[in-house]
C-alpha cells in the first residue's frame, strides 16, 4: 500500500508542475522557465529532427510546438532577439533587424483529447508575415505570457543564414596517441572570396557542433593557414571531440504495446508509469554500430492518434545498477529530452538498498535517445563526461555542423554566412 501511494504521489507531482514565479534575471538559450511547459520543438515543418535554421529572405519557416500541462488557455507571445555568435544580445535596434511587429501572439492552440494527461497544445509558424528577420545571424526566440517579457516561459535558438562563403571539411583521427582511438578531429577550410576580410582573426568566428549540441560546441578557433581567399582551421590541438558512443534509446510511441526496452508499465487512474529496462555501463563494451538519432527525440505514436493533441504523457523511470556509486561524481540522464541541461530534474539518485542510480522524467509518447553523464562534485560547472558510463570510440557515428560567422569592419553583430554539415561515417579522411 505504501509503495502504491508513493507511486501515485510521485506521479501527481510530475503531472502538475507549478508555474515559475518572479522575474527572470538572466536569459538562458534553450531553457524552460515554467515547469508546466513540455515537449518544446522548433523545427522545419514536418521534420521533428530538423535544425532550426532558415535562409535569409527565402520565405522559409520553422514550426514551433509545445504543450502547457496546466491545461488552461493562456496568452502566449513571442519575440525574436538578434544575437552575436556567442549568443550575447547584439547592439542593434529591433527595427533594424525585424520587419513588422516586434512581438506576435500565438493564437493556434488545441485542448488535448484521449490522453489521460490534460494539456493545451500550441503551435506557430516562425517567422510570420507580421514579423520577419531582415539580417542573417543568431536569433533568440523568447516565448512569454501576457505580453510581459519578464514572464518568460521558455527560449529557443534559431539561425538565419545568408550564404556568402564556401565551407569545406573532413573528419580524421587525432595524431595524439592518447586521443587516436577515442576522439574525432574536425578539419575546416573557409573560402572568403565573397567577404571583405581585413583581419580574419577578428572578423571570422567558427563554431563546431557535435550532434547539434550547444553545450559542448567548440568556439574561439584561430586560423592555422591563410592561402589567398582560403582560411584553414586544422591545428593539431584544435577541433577535437570525444568520439562518444551511439546513444541509448527507448521507444515510447505506444503505452499499450511494450517494446523491448520497456520492462513493465503500470496503468493508474490518473496516469501511466513506465519502467525502462536497467541500463549498465558501456565503457568497456566492444563498439557496436546502432542506428540512432544523435541524442534527439521524435514525438510520435504508432497508433492512429495525432501526436500533437492526442499523445499522452507518462512518468518514465530509469535505472542504472552498479556495485557501488561513482565516488565524487553526480550522475545525470542527458539528451534533448532534458534540454541538454544538468539540473535536479534529470539528476540520478543513488539507492543504496537496490544498488542502483534511479531517476524519472515526465515524457510524451515518442522515440527517445539518451545517455548517462558524470559531473565532478567538487567542480559543479565542469563539463559532463561519459567516459566511465558510455565510453568513447573513434568509429562512432556523429553528426557535425560547422557555422561560419562574419562581422563587417565597424559592424555591430555577427552575421551567419556559411554552414557545413558532416557525418563521421561519410566524411572521414580515407
């Protein structure tokens, strides 16, 4: 009886999040400020795994979708803020980078149906005809309540590109023997013929992402060679990523049909609890290629339901058994399903009686990738490591994105002028 009561209370706590109160002091990209907001996606229409990037003056649009678990109609607005390459606000007036209104109300919403968890599903096409970016660069999408920008609900990154430079590259193994078998090195060259480059060290900025992540993106790279209009970034110590390992997965597209990664499902009066099969360390396992979606998630259902407003939510319990806990480290479950953040909501807790780390997330039906990462307790702001939970193998399939930013002489913001997408399987140096 105590166990059932605990499960019900825990589920209720996950089903009904209180909204965040007070003003937001610091704006963080890709962050949810109200805990009743869930399943936020900003992608090309119909491409749940697509990148939030559009071409300048192309008419391209992105589709914003999210759920409000408080299940009552609210007045959400959004605005776009021009940012520099490092996502700090650009010193440019709004009227100089937005054509039309500076804020737009989100009017497309629908109440959930069929699902036990009640919510309101919102969506919008961005940019709209009423508010369109007129400059290339990074933009921070801010969604807030009642026209009050201090009542931020969440933020998302999006990019507007104006292709002016050619970008080429390839992926190789580092020459350092300590990194040769566990890392991947990105080599990049930029053709600046279409740009007015006087000082490439100051006017050009290169950002390299692994699997579309910003938390471990490589920045601050300096040119190695300048050959006429071509600038090369391939110093031996630069642009090296831990190769990682294929992401773990769980298929939650159906709460009725149990997939191979689901241990069991509990159907309660007010919701569903899903227990995922126990996960174990993979750092000493021989590398095996498994097709993944590079840490992202795809809201979807295999039943004849519309995932937008008929998909249901469940408390999903994760379990990581160990003989003993990692001394001096905190463990987190990590991926797009946790906004690529490390906080108390996705922190795993050591259960000494069961000899396992345990954690729970409240997730909508869909297909999810994730991994487990460790953070040094004595350095809480240190980078997350997967060396002892997942391992790193040179052979791993990873997607890389190279972004090229350019600032004109006397310019006030960084313009996105080039992009290259590569894959560690198809763009390897032979």
